[in-house]
C-alpha cells in the first residue's frame, strides 16, 4: 500500500485527485495540505467528501510529509512545486507536479510565459514531461514528472501520429481549442469566470500568448526533430469541464480517410486511454466527462489536402488529475489503468 499526500487538496485538481485515488486499491491517502482549509476536514471545502475516511487538512511541513508519505502530488498553483521539490526529492519521495513548474525545459521561456523566475533548473532538467502514451519508459524511471497542461495534452495527442511520421507541414498547424470554465481553477476566481460573465457567452482568449502554446511546440519539436510554429487559439465555453481541440494542417503527401484512421489506430494500439473513433464519428466532450479518456476523430479534406483532427478530453481528468494518476501508476509499477476505469458521466 502506497501512502499518498496531496499538496493543494482544496483546489479542483486536488479534489479530482482524491476522487480518483479513493478508487485505487493500492493507495491510502494519508496527508492533505490546504492553506485555506488548515485544521478542517476536506469536506468543508467539498461537501461531496462527507462521510469518507480522509485525513484532516494540514499546513505543509516536510517533516510531517516524510513521516506520512511515500509519494506526493503537488497541485498548489504555478510556482508552488519548485519551492518544495528539492526537499521532497532529497527525502527519497517521488512526486508529480500538476501545475506548470517543470513543463517547459527552457527556464527563460518559463519566465516569459509565467512571469516567475525558475529557481530549480537542475530539477527542471531531470523532470520528465509525462504524456504516458508517448514517454512511458522515461516515466517508469522518473523521480519527478511534470504533468502536462490540459490544452497541451489534447492538442499533442491529437496530432502526434502525424507529427511523428512527418506527414504534415509543421508550420501550417492551426489549433482551435475550447475549454470549460474549471480550467481556470478555484482559488483565484476573476471577474471573467463569474457565472454572469460566462453563461450564454463564447469567447477567444490568450490569442497568440497562451501559456500552453510553447508546451505544445516543445513536444512537437521533440517528436519530429524539427521546429514547429503553430497557431493556437483557446476559447472559453460556458460549461464546467471538457476540452475540444480541432487541429488543422497541410499534408506533405496525399492521404485518404481510411489510411489516416488506420495510422492513428496503429499509433495508439496498446494505449488504453486514447480511443480513435471510427471514421465519420466526431469526438464529443460529453463522452469523456469525468474520465481519463481522450477521444480522437480523423478526417482528410481532399479539397484542400489538409487533415482535420478533433480531440476531446475532460480537462480535470486526462487534462489534470486523471493523467497524474496514470503517471503515478507507471512510476510505481502498478497496472496503468488502476483506479481509472470508469465510463463517462452521462447524461
């Protein structure tokens, strides 16, 4: 039995981690850290946890962590993970950082997009950017992994087979992505996240400046061995959770729909959480709601010689806590699917 701690337990990602880990037969949640909920049960922050056997929230203390935990998830917000990563790793405890501290390999790029000076460049070099379908062997050996961003996860998985096989012009990639409101988190709600501001509305934001763009390009560059310059435009949709990414690119060679769909199915063979849909079926966020699945639909447009790939994930599942638990399973040598097999919440 692995004793697990969650630092940042009263945020959306922290709560979703608890929900998944309660289903995990190899886990005991022994340490919950929440600055805003210190000394209180986690059910004070999320009434849905009433009646469950969970520890009271505490203040972060490395000595307490060493006593109570074998593994730690950090979900405190950008900049929080790097402050405590060294002492956690020095204690011999593996960790998964869900925010962005260890995703971008260039510290200067991290500072540019997150306005935070990176204080742990050596740990940054060590950290594995952890999309399980692409980097399972690296994750198995890792002490620390960077859990990918939600938009990045959906966009990378949607285009990886084409990027890896050099079938598209990387400089023509356009990603039109939509996310539910929960992606903004819980602790620092802005006016733009209020009900009256989001309901009955639909808008683009972070146009040309969104933090997940360099993350996506970094992975495309690694997959292809070339430089990619993508157009990435996220949109806010008035729903709680879910991401839909529609990705376009010019083909280097002529494809057809049957060949394209087979390419994806072959590429993701043996990947239980990526489901390539039958040709002609479109990915829908409702069909992955509350799960760790990614649904991908493929289409070749012979009129323009372009591909149109659509991916759907739950931003709190495959885009955050679900993928973190999948990475945890790989790091600890458990079955990859442990605690994660569940159908979507429907309707």
